[in-house]
């Protein structure tokens, strides 16, 4: 970075905005002399003030520092997904084809298992890879869950995160499809394993994404307030996912242990309690996320609302009733 370039940019962008040094100092809550020193290149603004200046002048920090073009060209070239996800997609397709051929020859085809493998491979593995590739290539992130135009991101780090997630989804999906095809293709009579595998897949799928996001929070978000909100919301999402997976897993175990058949009164009661528990947890999750978005970390410490605690408590009670109905 050219130190003189920063000083020149500060002066040029200020004049383009028609602002005086005094107005800039009031916006930043610093002295006018500090702004004068920055523009004279005798001192340098802090990182927080650089971010505020970039927001005031409606440019990104890299542009303000004078290395925006260089940074943009270098980051665009260095972040790419690569070919490995396509390799995993190909393996998944081969596993599905092998299962179909083997099932036709042995007459043990299961439409349920085929649908599970198809959903994991096509809508999840293939679609998400295509979507992430397009986002990284064209800098289009608006359709990605959690992305907010009002938040200032480090786009290069967002791309790296998406590339990591895409690779992880590819590995996880391919392993799951392979295990489903082998266990059911060989007719090993392990129906309970299918349920556990699907639950583990869902849990791993979501928690791995959230954990990757959590680890890179400091790099992804430019503003400290956004980092704090993200670090507060990510564990909430993980806990909610865990609650869902526990409920689904418990349902499968109860059906297996007690020998409950589908379309019976007991089955409907258990599924009804599961739905009530999930609905309660969902209400708490949505309420908590909404509160986190409205939270101002600079003014107050965050406290979990009593509504969330009650919703989780109700969910636990519903799950408990599933064992005794």
C-alpha cells in the first residue's frame, strides 16, 4: 500500500462528497486536527475509522487504501472451487447407477433408498455446487442464506468459505450415497442404519457449514458489530439443528425398538408429538434470530429471551412424551 495514496484519497473523496474536514471529524467523533493529519500523511486513521471513512465516502476500504484494483484482480484469480466437487458428483452418480443395476438383477430394489440417494446427489450435491460456483465466479451472493446487503463483507473470504463448504458437501454426500448403496444393495437387513445415516448427514451438513462460518467470522465480516451478531447467531442455528436431528433420530429409534408400524394410532401420536416439538423449537429459533438481528452490541450485552427457553422446554417435554404414548 502507498501511504501517500491513502492521504490523497481521503482528501479527494472528501471533496467529491462536498464535505469539510470538520464534518468528517464530527461523523467519526474525532478532532478536526486528526483529519488534517491524515490528509497530510503525518498520521494514519485506525482500522475502525478506515471502515467508517469508507462507508462515508461509499467506497470499499481497499479502494480507499489505494490498492483496490490490485486486490480485486488478485483475489478473483486465487479463489476457485476446482474440479474435485465434480469428481465426487461423478462417484455419487456411479454409486446410484450401480445400486439400480444390482437391484434390478437381484430384485431387491427400494424406492425409498433410491429417492434418498437421488435427493442427496441431485438437489443437494449437484445444485449447490453449481450455485456456489456461480456465486464465486460472478460475485452473486444475494440468494445465499444469511447473506445481507446491509452487512459489509470481505468478499474474498466469503468466496473461500463457499469453496470450503462446497468441497465438504461433496465429500459428505458421496460417502453417504456410497454407504446407502452398499448397505441396501447387499441387503444386509440394517434398516435402522439408514435412518441414523440420514440424521447424521443432516446434522453434519448444517453444523459443518455453521462451524466453518464461525471459524472465519473475523475474516468475513468487516465490522465488529456484525462479527458479534454472527458469533451469537451461529451457535443458535447449530443447537436448533441438533434439536431437529435428535427428534427425528428418536422417532426412528422408537419405531424400531417398539416395533411400531406405519399408519397406526401409536405412529400418528408419536409423529404428532414430534411435529409439536419441532414447531416449538422453530418458534424459539426464529424469535432468537430476529432478536439477534436487532441487537446493537455497542450499547447492550445480549441476553437470551425467556420465550426461547420456554419453547425449548416445551420441545423437550414433547420429545419425552414420545417414549410413553
